C-alpha cells in the first residue's frame, strides 16, 4: 500500500499525472522549473565522442521543445 502525506496530495493537486507526451513534457518542466538550462535531463551517450562527453537533451532543450508546442 502507498502511504501518502499531505505534501504528496498537494504535489498531485499541483501536478496531475500526465496522460500524453505533451503533458509529460509540461510535467517535467513544471517539476524541474528551477533547474539550469544546461542540466542534462535525458542522456543518450557517454564517453563515445570523448572522455566525459555526454549527449542528450538538456533542460533548455526541453523548454525549447515545449515552447514550440504552444
């Protein structure tokens, strides 16, 4: 059984469970609204293009994609 607190219910009220890819993207942006644009959110590769080099989508990339949907 899942034990929910008042904080959990407040979070659910503020951020309903997404049911479409667009809602999921908006959900990620809302939950991580204070994150820096440079934070890597979805990592595709690591150390393929050089030591310590990662590719993927940053928070800024996700914000730019969301802006195109609106």
